[in-house]
C-alpha cells in the first residue's frame, strides 16, 4: 500500500470513529431506515408542560416530617417541571386505631369519638401544604373519603379507606368548610387561588365510594350529594372566584355507574345543597393504565378515547373551557406480574414510552398526566429515573411552537416505532427536537439510525448553529442496566423482593431483606453517576436552508436536541375563509348551500348549511387543500334552544384519499341571539406533519337541517417559498386552492401533455 493510500485509510478510519462518537455531524448518501423531516415554517400551537402534577397517596409519607428539612429549591433545581402536588384522600377515611387502618387521614383531635363532631384538627394537612408551598409548588387537595366517625356504617375498601357516605351531609359540609377556613387563615385567599380541589379518587369506582346499600343508583346519588355539599363548603370558605374544583373518574374502564352521568348532573342537575341548577366544575380527569409494559389493561379504553369521552360529554352539556387531565396512570405491573410501586419501570422502555406520551398529550390537548414518583426513593433523594429525565427534557420545550415531523421510510427493527416532536421559539432563536425509538416489547433490542432533517432553517448570525444533544438509553442517563447486572451477580431471586415488582424504580423499597437494601445503598453513589443526564455540544454548518442529523439510537432510546442560533427562513401563512363563496375551499359535498338570511341576528352575513334534512347520501363536508397545514380553527353556529349540540368532525390527510380523524381540538362557546343560538369556536392546534388536506364534516342533523352552520374557517400552513423575502408563492393552476378568487367565466382546462392545467 502506498503512502497516500495509508494516509487516506487512516483519515477514513478517524472519520468513521468520529461519526460513531458523535464528534462531527454525519454526512451520508445512503438513506436511513426512517426519515423525520421538520419544517421550521410549519409552526403550530404553543407547547405546554404536561408532567407538572405529582401524586401523593398519603400526605404523611413524603410531605410532613420527611419534607420539613428539605431545601426550598429542591424541586426548582432538580425537577423544575413539577409545579403541583396532588394530595390524594387528604381529608378522611382512616385513622390509626381503627381496625385495618395504617395511617391517619381523619382530621380530628379524637377521630374515634362519635359524640363530638367538631373537634377539628387540621395540623397534618396544614403541615403538608406548607411544605408544598415552601417548595414553590401548589397543592391539589382531593377530598371526599369520609372520616370514620362521620359515617353511620363505615366500611374500609380494598385501599384501606372508608368508602361509605356521610350519615349527615350538613355535618360533612361543616367539616369541609372548617378545613377551608383553617387554610384561608393560614395562607390567605390570594395563595389559595392557585390551588386545586377534587372530590374522591375515581368517583365511580366501587372500591373508593359506595352507598350503604351498595347499589349503582344509590351510589350515584350519594356521590352527587357529596360533590355538591363539598363544593358549597369550599365556595363559602374560600370564595367561588378563588376556587378551582373538579372530579376524577376512572373513565378508562367501566365503573359501578357511568361517570358520564356525573357530568350531566353538574351541568343541568339540581344541586343537592343549594337547590339551584348545576354545580361549579373547572376540570375533569380520568385514570389511564397499561397492564404491563406495552400491554393494555383488559376492558380499558385508549388514552385518546378516555379523554374524548369526558370532553365530548362536557361539550354536549354546554360545559366549555374545562381542563382535562389524567390524575393517575402509566403501568400497573411489571413483566413479573407484580405491582409497580410508582407505576413506571426503571428499564429504558420507560424513556421511549414517556417521550411518545408527551407527543400524544400535546396532539390530543390533554392538560396534564400525573406522575407517582421520580427516583429510587420516590420524591426525596435517590437516583433519578429515565422517566424523570424525559420529563425534564420535555420541559425545555414549554413555550415553543409545535413542529410535527413528516415520517417516511421504515424502521430497521421489527416493532420499532420511530417518532418525535419539535418546538421552535423564534424570540430565542432556539429549536428543540425529541425523537424516540419506541417498541411495545420491552425485550426488543434493535436500534435505529434515523435521518432527522430540519427544513427552512438558517443561522441567526454567522453560518453555523450550535447543536446540544442529550441521549437517554441503556448507556446514557440510566442506572438500570448496571443494577440489573449487579443483582444477578449477587444472586437475587424473585423471592428477594416483597410485594412490589422487581422492575420498580424504587429498588430499596421493593427489596425484602435489610442486607439486600444495604447492598443497594453501598453502590448507590455509582448508580447516581450512571444516571446523570449529560449532553454534548458542537457547531454545525447549515447549507441551503437544511440541516440533517443522524443520531444512533439504542433500543427504547430517546435523543433530544437543543439547536441554538437558529431562525426560520419564512413564516406560516394564514388563510381565513368567511364562507361567502367557495373560492378558498378545495371542494365540498353537494348537499351544502350558503345561508345569507338572518345576518343581523346571527352576526354573520353568510354561512354554510345543509340543503335538506339529514340523512342524505352521506355526511356533508368541506375540504381544504393547502401545503403543510399545521393548525385550524372553525366557528360554527348551533340552534341550541332546539336541539342537542353534536360536534363537527375534523380529518387530516396527506393525499386527499386516506383520512385520519383529529381529536385534540378545544372549543369555546358564546351565546348569540339572546341565547337561542350558540357560537362554538373549535381550535385544533396540532395537525399531523405533512397535512395537505383538511376535511370538516357536519354532524348528523337532530332537529332542523339548517343547524348547525359553518361560519368561518381559518387555516395556518407553511410558507415553502425559498426566496429571501418570502414574497413569491407558485400556483400551477391545477385547482383554485391557491388563488384568492376568480371570475365566473374561468375554468380549469386539463391538457393531455404540457401543463397539467391552465385557465
């Protein structure tokens, strides 16, 4: 081999090693298995924090004595994404001394003395909430399980709390009001404005709340009464304007009675305390659990379906502006069939699952998904989990405008799902990307090397951007592989663990023997180092408005990028269709016409409605075609005094042939025409990447064919122009979707060759 070839070979080897180690951005001519393309001009809704709620089953476990001596910046420095602590079953249901109870929940000086019902003692609740506030967080207090001495026939359910209703609802009202008064005296109403309140965990779960006769009908009414009396007590102590209150249903699986009936009650039912119609409600939540990693729970709905049932029933009842969240969830059991302590596994599977979940929560407009724990000790101290790492990384995206990737190609590994979400903050010239390699099989071992391309990107100054990269997998930010190896070396068996799964993050709590726990603690410092979330930084040149990255992702791996000094080369365009004609839509079904009557009454000179009563040949719809649509809003008018409001459906497509219904919309109602009509504005802030077509489908007519009417549609789409001032947009005149308007004497002519179409 000559000298030149030797030098060339050495350089090639160095370049390959540099690529493997991530020293330089990889440049490749061969296509990666999966390509994710993010368009910096296709900016959708603003991303929000989704993992901000931390659940506490027993306030006495982590938030009284254990929290007293903690530094006030513990959460802000370690888990800044947490801003609220949910104190479950916080106001009653058990006390030490009552058979079967192992904690104090009843807030009385003597919880066993039934002759005295006003010896209130709220010290433990005040201590817990004080420690939460000291950390800069907000309490979420879940009331509802009734103190033992306030029930005539107390019964402990499977969760060791009293499930029976109060013997006297007025006495229970006095108890809750006194608690509210005590908290106002301690913290003041300004502080309490930021708190949240609930009434029973999973209210239709017979294991949490059950009437004395145990029938569905009696239990339903007993809960309605409990909710109404609780809300009245909180309103009277805190003030309605200062109160944020709601309810948590199972929702994900069938209960003793339908959780949807509660929504009907608070919207239109007679309040059992006040006698008026309706009860204050500010949010609705559900639970969502998989049975095991990657395995859904039997008889359970999907997360999307769980939230949509709550949202749609609320809207049917005219309840708009509510928040919708998941108050408890993730995974019930490990692969060994035993319960996971904080409902997550320590395995890297959880990293990819949580990154995927973060995108779903944004796409479906779920306001929060509560976490049970964050490290091997749950809350204080311990070794951070991969779940906490993903939450911390996702928090960097809060305030960004959402970018959804266009996916192409196929994963290398069987069952691998490569996906991601992006966010751009123009005022900071900063781009974030989170990409995951998810597989429902926790034992899957195939990695991926996707091509991640950012289009329409340019350096804000100079000719390079700064790429900072974090990775979470078996060898980055994860103690689990080392622990799994160590426990095997020590000879641990399944019998070495107690009631909790050996896959639980809280290893010391799951170990049965003292000596085994001491073995864990002897190696904990090493695990902490392995769990550290580290980053690498490099400068990368941007050429031709495009940048491609090729991360090497392990099985169940997550890669996160923060790209600084970046700007977009254009802006999203907005088209507003006032539906005065069809010039801005792509096509529409034959059964639709314009209604130009009653303009003054309805506040719009022209709307779209059906020609004749439904059913016709099929659902009526309007279709829009614009390049790379990212969001839409639509305003509809409903004759709400004449029929129940049924919502429009929204679909997205890349080709105009295959349609996917979009469920992540929000809505806001405004009464018009003295309340006889309702104006409902829908907002869908995150359309799938590469959406070229949107279809808006009319709901089935229930009373009158002229209701509802589509009043206005607004669409945001990416400006794909490559010119410097973004002033040119090409129209091939294949249809009228790009033109603003045209005279009636023009038509599209299709030629056999040459231009596909021309006026």
